């Protein structure tokens, strides 16, 4: 079923507000929306967080997770969150850029040297400042979840930017992602994640880009048989809570939520490695997807102007400098 935005907002407000309660009982139930399947590592990590929150608060704070975009797309979830109609959402820093420009710093291609650099940023002061930056926009970041490196997948190999010429590539709704595909020579098509399988199947787009778990958990490996590992971005998922909800929670519950969120980020780290490896094996052996190693330098060169431009963009320059400063430990 497809929902228009007003119907969706009304549905979620009526159906869910009834179970949110700060005063009538000692138990506060927070609704969390996300767009991945139950088998996706991030769902499991958020379940881990929910269990820890319940334990730390002696059952006073509970989190109910709604997966598979049941409550709407990531964009719709952010809008519901800003209205206070939804409590918590897991989105991705790419999509978040439209709601808080600070997240754009994560979206610059090849900004991270490696996974350790990526974690130093997510766990350090820069990452924390970005999470805190959006309180007056209606939401507060709780933590990040590793979402691996994003690469192209399509029915043919993308060995160099020249191979993208004439190809419609689905991107997340993010100005930085659009710019990246343009500079590489492809034609960017922003779509929500839930629409992508059908768009690839019907040829509305010629390819997409994501980490390998998309091939299995969202079954994209059924409709795209070549995964070309250029690893252009490392864009974390982000867990955010409505400012209205956050401000109403007593300090001890805020602390419990923050602790559980941080702990689940570390739980997720190992789970991510394990489940990504499993996804690659399953995509290769069970779905016939071919993984191609590509020379990254031509991709790096094509998008280099983006890093330079970011250093001159007052909205994100400080964050980008902070990320660059952590490149070498
Ligand atoms: C990743 C991310 C999702 C996002 C998706 C996308 O899978 O975890 O939150 O929606 O990319 O490409 O849209």
C-alpha cells in the first residue's frame, strides 16, 4: 500500500500517539522507524540497544522497532519526528543532509582513509558535534551505525568513471550524492530506498550504489549482477530522536538511552564485519553476483573538487577540517 504524506502522518499520529505516554504510567514506549529488513545488521543492533535501555531503566523506557519502512520512507520518518508524531528514526547521513547540513561532511567521496579513520570520526568530538547540531531543527542524534563502503552495482561492470556515461544511477535524496554522480559522468536519479528494487527491475534506473548487504537483505542482487568495488563513500546510518521527546525525558533516562545507543554502535561494529562477509558470499554463491575490483584513482580524481569545495563551504568546513585532522592517528 502507498500512503500520501497527510494520510501517513494522520495514521501514525493516531495509531501510535496512543501508546506514547510520559505521565499516565511509569512506562514510556518509544517508537523507532527504519527502512531495513529484520535480517539487516542494523535492525539487530537497534534491538540490542532496546534491550539495554529496558535493562538500564528497570523497564521504564521501552523501544518498539518498526522495520521495512512500515511507517514511511526515511524522509517521511524525519518529518514525523520533527512534528513529534514519531519518537526515534534510523536514517542515513546522506539523507540527513537535507535536514541538517552538518551531515553533509560524511557524504564527501573518499573523505575517509580507512575504517579506523571512519570510527575515529564517529566516536570522536567531530561526530558528537554533528549529532548535537540539530536540536533546534527538531531532532537530536544518538549514535552512528557503520554502513560500510558504498560501491556501484548494475548489470555491467563500472571499471572507471567513463563507464557511467549515459547511465541513470539511483542515489539517496542528497545534494552531495547528486553532485558526485554528475562529476563521475553519470546521470543521478534520487529515489527512496523502498522504490529501488522495482526501479532497477523495470529499467527506470540502470544501476545504484550501496554496501553489499543491499544485494541480499533488499534482494538487489536479483536485479543487478555486477558489484564494482570503487568504495566511493563511507556514509554511516544515524539514530535520531525527536527533540520534543528528548527534552521531556528525565536526565537519567536520557543518559541510559545515550549509553545504550553508544554500546550498540560497538556491538554493531563486529556484527557488521561478519554479516557483510556473509552477504558477499551469499550474493556470489546464491545469487550469481560478480564482485569486481577496480582501480580507484580515476574515481578519486573525478570527485576531488568536492573536497576542495567543502573546505570553502561555511556550513561544513569546520567539520571537514576536523575529519581531515583525524586521517592519521
Ligand atoms: C543504506 C542505509 C539506508 C539507506 C540506504 C539507501 O542501506 O543503511 O539507511 O536508506 O543505504 O541507499 O537509501
